[in-house]
């Protein structure tokens, strides 16, 4: 019992033989008529004896009544911070002491104290853990969840009904002393701050861990010896109730058996909001990933309650571990923790996943249009129950996407949902939510670097068919250098699947370079040999045809007055071929330069 005069039934039963034995004793040794009155007086005296239960540390309600109270019922979360110098009873007696706190705590396990330099969780902090690990050890840490400075085994240190006296003393030089239970004996834990300077610790906060409840009494004066305050008796009813309606409701949730299946006639889980903060597609590993946060909603009548039974409590949070939650298939490669869960009294459940990652395999379907290609990937999400199915639905117009969070060379253009009742999974045919991602490659960087080089290379080769001698050799060499440099760059960024269109036309440019080089060598040899064509041959007639020579710009306009030329040399054949190849280069360049 939490009241000092309440005794367990076993203690009361142990006194019964003594009382009845006393009655019999007085009835035997006193004369008739006198034994029973005297025994009655003796019984009354026994009843008026001061009653008290066995207490581990003998803490009275008067000691607690003079303190301020903080109830930690929301898990491991430091919320309220109290300034040390603003406390009424924080008065370090010695000049070298910066912290001197007298506290009491009632908890079944996990009492946490945090000392910080600001009214919030900071990097410079000191954490004291009492009864951690299911009330098995205590620890002094440097920072929240930081490296332990001191660890001590302390099984059964905390109690939910017996207040544990605590005293925390920290000196200027960084010496830390924690007294627990007996405040006048040796310190329960003692260590030193690595920085050996504790003057920055200005605030204190209290919390617990998980589902444990802890009641802290802080800003306490020195203990008093009598259970009176201003000559007035203090009883336990004057203390604040430790468990209100919401706490009772939470305890009921925690004590209820955990469900492994959704309710009967389950309508499904609705993704009420999908907020995409990151999109990444790696074509080398063929993995596509969405990341962000989402809100889920469903109705489970098993978790409804009457609000009037719990002090008009209409909602309850932090119950992710106490209610049924959908379990997503591992094969879908979806990961994300349920960070915030709220249950309303009508059975509605609202859950938030602050950070999720949704990954699947997706290969590039077609690379011919590179770098203007488009790809479509599929993300599938399924949830399973033990015996019942879990339909998944995505609300319309609830997808929010921020493009600046794209982390690849692909840009997400469209999200298309598809809900199916029968999708093939390793666990059989299950309902699934399918999300189609339509993405375009970011072509700006590729088009600005590759297409100009393609234009320059073809221009050099085109001009090389018009000139002779060293100028032609120089133009061919420059065109080859540009082509090879572009090929080396493209070999890194071009997908390994289908050959892109621009890549094919770069190959044709290499072929044209080879033809230009061959014609250059042949033309040099024919000019040196000065060989002529037979006057009556068909080749002589074709090359001597005025209209052809005019079109290919082989002679001056005034020379096109005959149908036939005499003594046509073989090097004019290479000149005709050069002009024809020049036209082919222009046509091929125009086709290859256009966007596929």
C-alpha cells in the first residue's frame, strides 16, 4: 500500500493470535466480572498504538509533501527542464559545489535524470540512470545515451511504492557523487567528468524508459523527522494522483493481449498521405528507391472505449507497441518504423512513419533515345496477417513530392497507383499496392557536352572532303581526336543495354573519317602517277558530264560547254567521290543530330 498506516493482510493476521491470547490471559487471572473490562481497555490501547508499514527507506509523506512533483509517463523523452538556481531548496552549502539536489523517486524501473546547460537536450549533458535494465543496474553517462562514466549493479534499487531518497552532488572540479537510500553513508556512485568543469550544468530534467511510470519529487528540503507540517498531519490523499484517466487507459492497453491479426471484416489500411522527400535510381545496380514519410489510417473496433470511463479521454498516443500494426512483406524491401501512433475512442488508428525507404529492382527498358530516354519502374507493397489479409489503399491526390531531393540523374515525372486484390507473393496471392514511377533522364548535362562535340567532329570531316594536302590531313586528325575523346566519355555514361542512337551516328562519323583518310591517300598516289581514263569509257563520259561537274563544283562555269572531256585523269574520280561523301556526311549529320 502507498499509505503509511495500511498493512498487508498477512501483517494483520500475524497480530490476531496475540490479541486473542491477551483476552484469554486477562480472563483467567482476574476475578470474575473484572477480566473482560480490563481486557477491553487493553485491546483499545493496542488499537491506538501507532500503525506503520515496513518501509525500505522510512520516507514519510511529510517529506514528499514539501517537494515538487513530476510524473514521467511518456516514455524516454526529456520534456520539462527546471533551472537549478530557480529552485527553492537548491542551495549548495560549499563554494566548490555547483549542483546539490535532494530527490525522491518512485518507479518500478528506469529512472533517468539529465543535467544540461540549456533548457533542452544538448551535447554537453550528464545523464544518471537508476534501475536500468529492468531494475538491474545504475549508470552515470556523459550525454544523453552517451558513454558510461560509471556503472554499478543495483538489482531491486527502485520500487513503485517505496520512495527512494537520492542526492546528487557535483563539484566545480567535475567530481560527481550520487547517494541513494542512505544519504549519510558512502556515495552510491562516484566518478569524475572528463572535462573537470561542471559550471555549465544549469538545468535538470526527469524521464523514464518505455512503458515504465516514474514519479519524481524534486526541490526537496532537508528531511524532517515527524510526519507533520505546521502541526498538521499529512496523509497520502493530499498527494497528486499518480495515475489519471489517460494513464489508466494506457495501462489497460498495455495489459491487453497483443493482437496478431487485423479485425474481422477489415476494410484495409489507407495511406492517407505519402510525402516523398527523396528519389534515387541507380541504373548500374538497377535499384530504384523512394524515401520520405507517410501517414496511415485504419479502423479497429477492438481498441474503442467509452471516453466517460477515463475522464473524457478521447485519444491516446504512444501505443505503437500495444496495438495491432500491419507487417509489411520483407520481399517488398520496404522499411520504416512506426514513430507516432494515436488511437481514438471510436477505434480509429492513425500512424505516422517519419522516415521510410521503399526499394525495388528496375532495369532500363530502352536506351535508344539516350540521353532523352524515359523509364517506368514498379514498387509493390504488401502486408500480411496471420490468418487474415491486409488490403492496402492509397488515397487520391495525397502524394506530395519535392523535386529538389532527387539524388540521381533521373527526374521523377509521375506517380501512378494501382490497387490489386490478388498479387503473386512468396506467401501466395495477397492484396497489394502498386506504385508506378515514370521518370525521365536529366539530359541537359549530356546534350550540352555530347552534341556539340558531335557537331564539331562532323564539321571537320565535312570540310576535309573539300580540301587537299596538309590541310586535309590536319582536319582529319582534329576530327579523330574529337571523336575518340567523345567515345571515351560516352563509354562511361552510356547504359550497357541497347545502343543509343547518338552512339550509332558517332560510329558512322568514324567510318566517314576512315573513308576520308583512304581517299586522301589514293588521291595523292593518283596525282603522282598522272594516269588518265580511256577516252571512250563510260567512266570518262560520266565524269565529263557538265551537269555533274557543275553540281559537284569541279570546274569553272565557263568550261561547261562540251559534252565530253579528253584526257580525264584518275584523280578526278577521287574528287567526285570526295564530293559525294561530303553530301552523305551532311545528310547523316542532320539525321543523327535530331532528337530521337
